[in-house]
C-alpha cells in the first residue's frame, strides 16, 4: 500500500486533477437549476442552431459561447443545456490543468504540484460556480494559458509559443471582452522578464509576440468588411467608446465622484483631499473583495509565500505580477465607471494570487510546522465541502413550477416575472427585454393588462412586499398551484377567471 501511494504521489498529478475536476463539475451540474445568465446563452444558442444568427446576436451580443454550445450540441447530439454543462466541465478542467502547469513552470516540484491541485480544487469561489452556465470559465482558463505561453516565450523565444499565446488570448477575448486589456498590454511584461537582453531586443520580441495576433485581427476585419458582415462584431463596437472613456472622460467623472464623496465624508477630511480619499476608498474596497473571495487562509498563505520568496523562478513571476497589475487596474477602472462589479470579475486576479499559495504551504512543510499544516488541511477540507454543498434554501420550486406549467397548461397564455420559470415552462411569447423587469411586473398588475393572460406565474418572496400585496388583491382570480421552499419563497400560479 505504501508503494502504491508513493507511486501515485510521484506521478503527474495533472491527470488526476483534470479527471477529478471533470467528475466534480458533471456531478454538481446534475439536476441543477439553470442560472438566469445561462438561460440567455441557451436561448442565443437555440437561435444559432436554427440558423437565426441575428436573432442570436440580439439575444446576447457576445456570441462565441452560444455558438460553441450550439456547435457542441450539434456534434454530440446532446441537448443545448447538457452541452453547456459538459463544455463548462471541460473548461474548468482546462483551467485546473493550466493552473498546475503554471506552478510547475514557476519551479514547483512534484509535491508542490500536488499542493497546487489541492489548492485549486478546494477553492469555494470556483466550486460555487461549477453548476452555473457562464462564459467566464473560458476567460479564466485561457488567461492562465496565455500567461503560460508568454512566460515560455520569454524563456525560449520560439515561434510555437507565440502561436500558443495568440490562440489563448484570442480565445479568452472571445469568451469575454474584458480580456482586451491583457491582449494589448500583457506582452509589455517581456521588458521585465528577459534579463541579459537590451531594450531594443526586448522591443523586437514584443513586436514578434503581437505580430500573429495583429495579422489575424486585420484579416478578420477585412473579411467581415468584404462580406458586409461588420454587424456581427457585436460589443466590439463598444471598444472605441470604452477607450475614449479611459483616455478622456474618466478623469472628469472621477473628479465629479470625488467632489460628491468629499461632501458626504467632509467630517473626516478636507474637500481638496477628496480625489486621494476616493482613490483610497476604491482601492481598499477592491482589496477587501479580493481577500473575501480568495479566502483569508489563501490570502495569508499567498502573503507568506511572497514574504519568504518561495517561488524558485523569480524572473517568470514578474510576468504574473504584470498580469496582476493589468487586471487590478481594469477592476479599478470598471469600479470607477460603474461603482459596482460582480465577484466573478475578481476571479482572474485571485487565480494569479493563488499561484503563491502552494509555495507558501511547501515552505511550512520544509519548516516542519505539523500542527499548522493539519489546521490548514482541515480548513481546506471545510472550504471544499462548503463550495460543493448548498446549505441555503432550495430554489428547485422554480423548476417544479416551470415543469408543471409545461405539462399541464401548454396551450394557455401565461405571464411570468421569472426567466427561469419561462425557460422550464417553454414560454416563448414574452418580451425577454422587458417582461421580466420588476417595475414592469408591478405596472402590469396595477393596470388591467394582466387580464389579457390566462395564467400568472409569479415568483415572490418575503422581500417582495409590494408584489405580495398586489397578488393578494387581484380580483376574479384563483390560485391553482403554489410551489415554495422552507423560507416561503415561491412561485404562485394564478388562474385568471372570465
């Protein structure tokens, strides 16, 4: 038995990590509830599979993920939903493989690679998304591979690594437009990662690294222009507007926000310090969110790894730091523009910070901190269980309501305020741009427009007091079904009487 364990530990852990990641993703996605964003991707994929490309583009403007789902479904004969979950499992396995491969490139031996596998597979922030249909997986996975190939190019300057970098960053960009800044700025990190070469030589290598990418992009635009298909660019039209905002409008907006901030916080600092104070507040808030998603344990271990300088390949780590700077700047820019971002936007940055974590644990192993290591193992086990388990209130009542409507009332004219109910009930007659808006639902119930429907399937909770009051006061109606969970969040199905 001891020999078997030693043989396993000396094997390439990436194979086992990829297989475990695939199995875990497929297990967690079994009989799950499709998230609202996922429904948009599936609707767009449905239009693509029917050849209605413009309808798919209108449903969701960044179509690559939807096209991928439709193509996979066509090749595999799986449903669009099952195809999306299988694709997600593959992308998350690709991410796991990329993370461990990067740790190996940074100097991690076999034991550190096993630690890296445990670190990435235990993280609750990633495991919590395994049952989601989201395009972010592609960005996260191929960002890591883009980083890997750029480091390899810095080390060996071979054209095959330019191909790897180009393919990876284009794929990351096709999944999410946020990869655009990495696409533009990441190769400049070569200035810090090629010791022994002159500034001119480094500049030539940067141009080489971007040459294939530039050729592909120019060819792509020319083909679309020739065939009059520029409208398929979707959100690419927003890039000039975004760059204009960054270069010319962001400072004016920041000044206005700083003025408002200084007025609100005038008891703490003088108005002339408003811009510095706001910047400090934004940076502090971003760092807080990073620590929260990364987890306090991983934050401490990553910090310890940085403090002890445990990563053997210091030169290549400069590229990781450069990627982190770009991503952090992008987060601050987004926060400045919108003063909000989803926690998913932080994942690329925390993946880079996590690269230090296995090296930090390895340093503790070398120091013989057995009790501390046992505590770390127990906390990581809890993190894993917390990430793959749902201790909250079930939302399966939404799926049950949708299936009931599909099976029992397929011919009725139905209104619902839930995209998920509409998806499972296969309701195609609603306007997906406005009918699921909270204010639209309230306006509909306050007017007589609700009488145009045969059934109302309304999702409600204890936090929808105004909606609950309107439901209770609807005349000439009868509740025929009510699906709910233990917290009394539910979907009530109301028959409209003649």
